[in-house]
C-alpha cells in the first residue's frame, strides 16, 4: 500500500498542466497575427512558417536556412534562440509552439497510439545539420532538399492555403512540390497514431531547445525524497519514458504532463533541491538503468 506521506504534494501544479491547451491557444493568437502586423523582420522563438497568410513573425529555422544559403550568420535570430532557450529550454515546444499544438489536437482523435524508438530523436539533429545547415550552405535555396522546400509546417500553413486562395480567385495555382506534400501526408497520418511525431523525429528547432534543457534557468526537478517508485510519472508521460530522468534531457518537450505524483516539480536553477538528472546511484536504488 502506498504511504500517505508519499501522496501527491503539489496538486496545484498538476492542475495547471490541465490548462496547457488553453495556454497554447492563447499564444496561437500571437503567432497567427490577428492584428495583421506582419512583422516578418522579427524572429519568433517558435516553429511557424512565415509564408502562412496569418504569420506575425519570421520562422527561426527558415531564417537559419536562408542565411546559411547566403553564407551569412543570423546573429539576431541566434541571439533570440539562445536567450529563450537559456531561460525556458524546450518548454517552448510543450507550451508555446503552434505546430506542436496542432499535433496535440490531432492526437486527441481516439486511435491506437504507438511509441517511437527513442533513437529516432537523433533525426532532429540530422535535419538541423543537413537540411538547415549543410545543403543551404553548399547548394543554396534551389536545392530540392532545402529545408523550407520539404517542411510540413510550411506546407500546411503556407503552401496549401496559398494554393486554395489562388484556386478560389480563379488564378493559376502554385502547387507545392510532390516531396513536400508526401512528407506532410506522412506526418499527418503519423499524428493520428503517435504523439508529436514531428517533434520526436525531425524538428530542428526542438533539437536546439533540447540542448538547453541541460543548462536552462527553468528546470524540472526530481525530488528523490518524494519518490516511492509508483511509476505515475512514467505512466503520465505520453512518450512512456522514465520521466524522472527525461525531464532534464534533450528528448523532453517539457509538457510537464509527468508531474502528477509530487516527486517532479518545476523550479529554477537558483532554488535548492534534487535535480531531474539523477546519478547512477539514484537509478540503481530504484532498480532503473541510468540514461534510459
């Protein structure tokens, strides 16, 4: 029987997580440009295509790719990503990103959900290095694998609405490339059967923010003294990972869904407490392998 002393101790924070969809929707109003400001010279901290008819800011990954194509360093965009990542880490992915919100909404469709192998997460760094960095630098914007030419967010937020708009206006339709449509279709179908496939497998912005999870001001702390191996955090994690280890690692999107037992809390690096990055001793004491 579970000891009463080990019951959830911070229910207020757990209730806050239930409002995550509303927070995502609120930030969507900022990214979707309801005031028609069209501030495309300003880099946003989220993954949202600037070619979308309702895009307030420029996409940071689009900026990185385009600047790489002209062999120029986008210092302002990099500064924004470093500043936001250093403070929040990948909580941007879990709470602010519009494309992540879309995946969360599609995941609500009651279909069987499957887990993706954790090693697929390294695909994000391959996309960042090759499609955002190397190919634009070596071949320019016209290469068929230039990131913006295959981006599913660009397809669903920009290319498809633009094609519909031209068709309704009776003008010649500029159809997106076949590869772009195929990639979009693959990820749309995958969204029905696994949680956040784009974030897990291919998002280059998530790859950047994931690295900041190790050093960001905002941290998810694992309170070893409150843990009784109830497995609640692992059951609540939609990726079914060992949440008490993943919370401070690059794969975590910091949706905070694992915070249901009291052993995991949100805090800052300035507060004292056990970290969410347990050492091998802590893992051995609970019968778990470190780094899984």
